[in-house]
């Protein structure tokens, strides 16, 4: 008989403990990477499920959201930091490992989570989702990351500004280099402006509501939200900002489409188009790219107040259904149709006012979709170019002489904004159209820094809105 005391194994094999918050955030990051899912669509159902199971409270949901959004937004900076901590190229690290690492780096450098908690939670997550061997790798890398704070790391891994300004900004502010370059071209100016813009893209935008005129009022929204959770719009008379967040869909006015969630930039664009001077008849309005219907709903409400009819056209049937939903209950006449604006079913010269809010790269709304900057490619712009020109050209045919067309994008990229308008006016790649610029700036009265005109470019860092572009044109012949 062996009466020696039994020795416990040196490395007891305990089962890794699943932390529901980190596990859920990891699941969301994997869905974004593997299925090209959108974080803002993938996260809410996961959070809902976790809440229903009793796994989560509100604070857990807020932390999971922060981990997903923060990790995705700051991926460019975090990739550079991880690359500096490993001795092989970053592309050789499996994507799930990189997700755990980047989420760990975000906890260490981008949140107030204490260092030991950030490392141990990440290693524990790695044990659950990657296995013991890779958990050791995660541990080793994250321990190296703890050597500096974010500023210290950025100084180490970003090329000096004087050597390569765009590369420097790309790493420091976590944007692809080509986007830094395009945004800077559109913004102009020196270092301070572009840095402010890139930083604004990394902020989570507040939720803004629109009280559709004649259907709801800002007072109704403030009352429903409570004084503490509402701030007045910065620029739009229809806007109320939700100070503390919350679920807009819980408000009666939103459920009944009398109000909606809409960035102030979009509100300003729709309102400016509605306010542009037209000569003579002003009863037939068209929104030629209406889905999902935010601007169409505001236009329809404004049209109703003025005895005009809105035709809302959208190419994608499922998006046309969203427009139906947004417009339901509008007090004035409207119609929603599924139609291709480049091969329109309407006759030339039919409309008095047209909005063409064309499909674009969305580079003006990067703060809303944390993963989109990494998905977009410079080549995407070439794919949009003929469509944008075709839609604008057809809009200028569809408006009567003296009527107005608004060409809008949620991108400030010059190739999608002014260059498109100038090409169409000059007849490049198609027949010339007889139209003249209208100075859009007086139609956004009270809004500063709108540029040199006649078109308008809004900016997140200057206006707190998405970077919406608007050109207004009057058909002359
Ligand atoms: C930027 S979104 C419009 C956003 C909308 N104005 C709003 O405020 O909710 C562009 C829309 O144009 C639609 N679209 C794309 N090609 C089109 C075409 N050839 N004709 C009409 N609509 C088109 C897209 O499906 C998309 O819904």
C-alpha cells in the first residue's frame, strides 16, 4: 500500500468559466467577420436573447455593446499594437484569435476596466472559445500590451506625422489610409480639422428623433422622453436628441410613424429641398431613392402641410415596404412605388421638386457603422459612379422647367458629390442637361460652416451630424 500523500496534478484541469458579456461580444465580432453582418443589426437580437434568459442586466448590455463597437472602431490602431507584440505577421493570426486579442486590447487601453481584470477575462474567454494553447498566446500578448497606455503605444506604432501624415492619422485614429486621404481631400485645411473629423467618427452618435410636422411635435417627444432624457435639436426645428439613450421604438409617436429616428443632417437636407424656391406650381414632389423612408416621411409631412403630393420610389421591394411603413398615416396624399430611377416609369417634366438621395459609399456615416470603414474599398466608388450620374440625369429630366432637384449623399467623397453634379451638368458621359445651381446655404439658416457653396457639406465634427452633402439645381430648359 502506498501511504504517500497523493499529489495534486501540477496544472489542475478546471473548466474555463464562461463570462456571458465577453462571450456575447465575441459572438457578435465573429458574425461581423464571418458573415459580413452589421454590428448594429447583429447585436440587438443577441442582447435581447441574453436578457430574456436572465443572463444580462442593463449594465452588462452596455458593456457588451461597448466591447463590440469599440473593438471594431479602433481595430486599425489595435491591429498595429498587436502586430508590435507578436513575432509573426498579423495576417497569420487566425481571425477568432485576433478578435479576442483586439477585444482584450480595447479593455486594456480603451476602457476603465482594471488591467488584471481585462487580461484575466480575455484569457478566460480564450480558454472557452479558442482552447488552452491559444489562451496562453493571448495571455502572453496582452501582458506585453500592458507595458504602455494608449498614447504610449500610438507613439510607438504610428509612423511620425512629418514622415507620412496620412499613415500617421490612419493608425492614430483607426481609419484605412485611403479613407483618411479621401476625407482630407473633401474637408481641405490643415491637421486640426482632419484630426477632429476622424476623432468624431470614433464617437458613438447620440440618437436623434424627428417630430414629423403636422403629426407630432418636439414638445410631445420631450414629454414622452422626460426632460432629463431630451435635448433640443442643434439645427433642425423638428429634432429632439435623446440625452441618455434608450429605446426610441417604445415611444407611441415613433410606433405610429408620427415621429422617427433621424440624424439632423438628413432632416436638414429634406427641409432644405422642401424650402428651395420654385416658380409656379408646387404640388408634385418625388423622392426617387426613398428606402427606407426617413427623408420621404419628412417630405410627405411637409408636402401635406402645403397641399402637395409625394411620390416615393424605391428600387428594392423590401425597402419600398419600409417606406410604406414610414409614410403610413401621413395626413396628405402620397404614393409608394417600386421603380428604378434610372429607367423611370414617369414622364419627363412631371415633378416640381425632386430629392435624389443616391446610393453611396456611406463614408459620411462611419460613426454609425463601426465595421463599415474596414469593408469599403476605394473601388466601390467606381461601382456607384454610373448609378449616381444616371439617377441625377433622370431626375433633371423628370423635373419641369423651373422646378428643383436636390442631389444628396451621406458621403463627403468628392467623387460622389460635386464631381457627379459637375459631370452631369456638363453632359460628360450623357446628354447635357440645362440646369443651374441654387445656393443651398440660405436654406439651412442658422447652420454655420456650410462651405463656400453653392452646395452644402455637413460634418460630424462641425455640426454633430452625419457628413451629408446636398446640391440644389433648378432646371432651366
Ligand atoms: C441612400 S439610400 C436613401 C435613403 C433614404 N432617402 C432615407 O432617407 O431613408 C438610397 C436608396 O436608393 C435605392 N436605390 C438604389 N438604386 C436605385 C435605383 N436605380 N432607383 C431607385 N432607387 C434605388 C437603394 O435601394 C436605397 O434604398
